[in-house]
């Protein structure tokens, strides 16, 4: 619909507000909400690749207070290469003439970049309401069924409820009517848990055996 020549009143639009960046009234999509973290993560990945590809550095260096000419440096380099060639056999290089070995570690900025990248991944997971444990971050707490159940309760159900409330406002339902999505299919991955729950419902008189069997897709008895 062309909003300029044929505008649609807001009362005819179901606007499900999940995230607000700049405007407290107008919501944005999850992709827009995490766009900054996504762009930052992509930039960090590119810089890290450039560092390891085009800025490769030695593991260490030899330093001394002595002033060496070109021939002396060439001779020392040849001796060092000769000694370091037997490292795999357990040899230990010996530095003479006041030479000291100084190891070169990873730049502190690179380490900070790695930590920042992890934060961007966690922020994107937060926006999409996906537990970081499902993405291999922060360790695994519980079995797979528990993790999926947590994702459904904290992530998918939140979005479903927001859409339900939005549709209720759109159609101006009375207080005794409401929208409800059928989310029973989300429990198919944990059949054992679903059967155990239905069995308790039947034994407690909450539902009949046929009602429980219907939820599982079985016929009446």
C-alpha cells in the first residue's frame, strides 16, 4: 500500500512492538535491533583476518645493547637458525654476546577485539531471545530437552504472546475473548516429557484419556 497516496489508519494495522531503539512508541524488527552488534562483529572479523593474514609476526626476537654490523648480524642469524633447527629433537638454543630472547605475544588490542566479538554474538542472541548455551557459549546447563524448553518459554512464547495481544487490540476483542496460538507442536521434540505431563493430567482428572491421545495425534479408545 502506498502510504503517501492511499494511507492506512493505524487502527487497521497490527503493530507488534518487541524492541524500541530510538522511539518508545514505534518498535523495530529484531534484525534492526541487533544491526549495530552485527556490523561491529563483521568489522572485528575482517580486522582479525587482516591481522593474521597480512600482519604476521615472529614468535619472538633477539635483542642486545651491542651495535652490530651487517656481517655480524648475518653470522648470528645463521648460528641461531642452525641451533633452532634441532628444537624438534629437544635441542636448546644458546644465545651469546649478550643476546636476550624476547617473546612476542598477541597484541592486547587483538585480545580485546576477541572479547568484544563475543559480546556482539551474545547481544544478537539476546535480541532473538536464544539462550547462549544453545550456541555453545557459557557452557551447557542441562540436557537438550531442558535447553529447548527454556528457549520456547523465554523466547518463542514471548513473541507469540506479544502477537496475540497485538491482534486482540487490532480486532478490539471484548474482555472475555482472546487470541491463542496452538503451540502444542513445539513439544514434539520432547515426546517423553509430553507423555509424562499428559499422563499426570489424566490421572489428576484434568483431561480424559481420549483428550490426551488427541494431543498426541492418536485416535480414541
